[in-house]
């Protein structure tokens, strides 16, 4: 038995933060951001009092409408996020309550930008062992809530959005999640983190004054790790399954930086038309970036298409999934 994605719903906030507007906030240019990162604009959830659960709830409702599945059939909801509504309770619980899902249990997963590949593997384990029948996997980020709009080295990168997927079992062993290679390395915690607000540095006037509740990133170090780890693990997955470039329908990489994506595709021997990218429109939405690509390009995929999904993020966390798409365009 394999676990397979049966449908995708999504929600992106309406507000578009362009490079032009960013250049009025910090010393930057559209040219620098496009050349060094590849982002033109990103979506921002502007309204006060709304968090990740707001977008996640709309994504789940979109999913339920699209698939026709009843919320009463859902037995588990997992939410991958680094920007939960609150430190507790879990955003998964809040989404269940807002949607009216009554028969499920669930929790949040924090795996940085690898949130989707880690949580799809988790969901698949519950499905493959028969412990759950219908899981909703939500990835959602309000990255704008932890982005320092006075720091030009990080603020052009990030955007907001949410995606929900229905994960079920299939007896057809030729589709679904075929294999995963996943890693963590705590060395990364000194290069990419949100310092304050947790138990080690609870909020104080000083942490707020020092802007320690925002993302800190040593971009060059993270870049070097990301380029080598994402490419290594994607090539390892190809070798493990004797996959040639011609066997792969699409690489769907985490959308952090176009240069990291290009380097990964090059190591895999893939031409540009096999690499799905929407970083230009949405920026880096952390664990939501691969799902946003799947959501946007859903109609491109045919049953049996071989996909490699590959990510790198805070932790460090990284890995690659070998996934065979489960349905024809609807
Ligand atoms: O998703 C989780 C994982 N995260 C990532 O994978 C992100 C990895 N890192 C990166 O993508 C890149 O390191 C950045 C996009 C964050 C930065 O790009 P970079 O090519 O590594 O730039 P840099 O930090 O080496 O800076 C080059 C120059 C510096 O000026 P000097 O010292 O050469 O005069 C920076 O001050 O660019 C300057 N700079 C900017 N200039 C205009 C940095 N940010 C900006 C900016 N606009 N926004």
C-alpha cells in the first residue's frame, strides 16, 4: 500500500509586495533582487489579527470543495509551519476548529523550509500502516510576521500563503510516495533562526529593541550548504533508483533562490523545462513553497509522472522525495 496525494487546495493573500515597493522600504533595487534571488513580488497577509490558520482554513475549504470529500471523513490533520498562530495550541487544532473538522486529531510539524517533505513523509507513514485513512496536510506560512523589513539581506526573500492536500491510501503501488531521504544537522541553528520568543529568550523590552523576534540569516553560509545539500540528496535519490534525467518528468525544488534551484537542476542533468518554478511570484514561503508549485501546476501532471521534490531549510533540515503522481488532470 502506498500513500498518494488525491487533491490540492490553496490560498494566497491578495496583497502583492513588489520589488518596487520594497525599494522604498530598504536600500535595494529590482535589479539586485532579480539577479541575486529571482523574486519579483510576493504575497503578504496584511490584516491584523489574522495568522497562518486563516490562510490554512481557506486552503482546506478550497480542497474540500474541489475533492468533494466530507470533513467528517478526515481522521487526521497535520500542519507544517514555522509561523504558527501562537506557540501553542497547535495551528492544526485551530484549523480543525475553524473548518469544523470534528473527527480528527493532529499536530504541527516544524521543519523549516523542509516542512512539506518531512510532513508528507509523516503523513505517508500513518497511511501506510493503516492508522489513518484520510489525512489533510496543510502547509502554511505568514513569513511576513517574522520578516525584518529593515534588513535588506532577508526581507526581499519571503512571502505568505497556504496549501492543503488530501493524502489517502492506494492499492496501486505504481503511484504515490516511493522513497525519501531526509536529514537534520543542528549546526544550522547558528546561521538561520528566530532568536527570541521561545523558552530560551522569552520576550523582553530588550529582545524587542534588538529586533530579535525576526528571522536572522547568514545568507552566504546558508547558500553554500543549500547548494551542496539539495543537489547531493537529489542526485543520491536518482542513483538509488537508477533514474536518468529522461525518467524524471519534473524537479520541484524549494523556492528559496533561483541560483540554488539552477545549481541543483544542473547537478541532476535536467534541462530548464523539467524544473517547475514560481519563486518570481511568491518568493520563499518556507515549507509551503513546493506545495504552492504543485497547486499552481497541478494540471500539468499526469498519472505516473516521476517527480523529485527537494528542499533545504532552517535547522538545518534537508532532503528529497521520489514521488509518482497519482491522477490525471481534472
Ligand atoms: O529557505 C531557507 C534557506 N535559505 C536560503 O537558501 C537562502 C540562502 N542565501 C541566499 O539566497 C543569498 O545568500 C542571499 C539572497 C540571502 C544574499 O545573496 P548573496 O549573493 O549571498 O549576497 P551577499 O550577502 O554576498 O551580499 C552581496 C552584496 C553585499 O554588498 P557588499 O558587501 O558586496 O558591498 C550586500 O550588502 O549585496 C549587498 N546586498 C544587497 N544589495 C542590494 C545584500 N542585500 C541586498 C539587497 N539589495 N537587498
